[in-house]
């Protein structure tokens, strides 16, 4: 597996929809973003989309791994790679939004992300279809941050 920075058009939309089920939402943040990918030397199998919000802060909008490659540490390796590239872009802090429970929250916390705030009813307001995980509906969104 190799990690690289690439153009957004090289990332398959079906891969990005794994982490964000709204194509409209995904399309809205691709422009102006830095795109990082993991490849098996033939296909892109994971992606991480990060967009600068200011000269020193960026936000992770999407990190996804093809289902057949999940659970192998690829997402962790890709995120570490992406985070390692941000200081050269003058980024000092990274933020993201995720559900208040589930494997995504644990994934980010293992890498040092901390809770900044809670956005109540975020998933109810911003997504037309309910999002469930382990039989529980996501309603609120946590904002997390990491100082690089």
C-alpha cells in the first residue's frame, strides 16, 4: 500500500459516500480541499479529504476505506500520512465533526483528537435520511480537534 496526495477527481465518489452518504455534501467540500489517498498500486482503496478553514486551521471532511479493506489499519496509516503533510502547509490545528458514538469516535481519539463541542441535532437537520449505527440513530455531532 502507498499513501499519496492527489487531485480530487481521482477519488471515486462511491468511496467518499461510505463516510458521508450525501453526494451533495461531498461535492460541496471537494473544491479547494487537499486529497490524500491510499492505493494498492492499482486502485484507490482509501481517501482523506482535508480543507483549509484559515491560514493555520484545516478540517477533515471525509476519511473512508473500501469495505473489503477496513479493519487492516489502512485508515490509520492514511490519516497519519495526511496529518504529517499539514505542517508544511502551515496548518497548526485540525478539526472535524463526527457522531457522538461509534467506531469513528474511537478511531479519532486513538490518534489524539479531543472533544471541542457538541452540535445538537446536526444529523437531523443536515441529512434528509436518518443515519443509524448499531441500531442507534445519530442525532448530535461532536466537534473534535488536534493541535499538530
